C-alpha cells in the first residue's frame, strides 16, 4: 500500500524567505506520480507541482520546486520568496499509475507566512 | 469552463436525515473522484468513476453511501441515515485519464457537511 508522511504539522516563515516542506513516501509500485496541493481556508485543493518517478530532473513551476530524492523516497516542496498569500495547508500526495489513479494524501503541513 | 463545481458548499443536517451532494466536473474529463476530508487530515479516497461506470469504491464507503454519475457527466453522492461521524468536507475531483501518466486532478471547493 502507498503511504505519504508529512512530519511538520506547522511551519512559520518570514515573508520573502524560502521554505521547505517535507514529504516522504512509501510504495512498492515501480512507477508512480508525486503531487503537491495547496488548500487555502476556502477548502479548494489547488494543484502546485508534479513529479513523475522516472523524471530525471526535479520539477519546477514558478516559485515552486520539488526536491525529488528517489533513493531516500522523499519529495520535498521548496517555495522561494514566500508571500503572505502562501499561507495555507499544503498536502503531498502520491498517485498510482494503474487503475483508478487515485491520490493518497499525507496529513498536511500548515504554513504561515509572517509579514 | 470554470473548473469543478460542487453544490451545496455547506450543509447542516440532523442525524438520521439523508443528504445529497452534486459535483459538476470539467466537461472533457472522463474521470471523477470523491474524497472525504476530516478536520486535520488529508483527503481520503471514497470512489471513482470512469465515464458513467463506478470502477472502484473504498472500504470507507459504507452501504449508507451511494454515488452515481449518470451519462458520465455530473455526479451525486448520497448519504442515507447520516451519523455525526459523517461530518466532514466532501471533495470532488476530475481528470482526463489517459494510459500511463494521465493528468493532474482538479478539485472543487468541496461540500462541508455538519451532522447535528
């Protein structure tokens, strides 16, 4: 079974600083996808970034980058130059490649950006 | 297209009543998912449709829960004889499923259910 672990319940960062949100995963599948979603207080899950297990390079999307270390089974999210609007819950998720392609989520990290 | 739409956004119901939620996915998306999120937790998978066919259900989906997706368009999730433990955010997501990678799932804003 797939499992996602996020060990940081809360993170507090000063505006404009970079922040790393940790995510480790466990799976026996040879191929899989890793995602990060942002959930503001409104409730919607907003897709941020995706990393395929066979991708050679770390994924980047604007201020977001994914530090993918396959041997360590980690997929940390790095947010550069944090902004007040980045304050939200952040979820790491894994998707199976076959079948339903459903997402398995971690417990999330609440990120608070201080002015 | 405005994305995945869920209605209602909030629902308060008395224990024992039935409730129904609706999800309108992104129009060209053939895959539709329902997830449940309780306070302080990540979303948990409930069920999955490919077009109109319900292909997978989680053990979390007790026999009081039923989901449909007639004609492969919108979907409904009904909970019969609600219990206080059903209080949660119910999230719908859709994606364009292709062999192999597929695309990312787009989520609606959810329906927050409170059972009193």
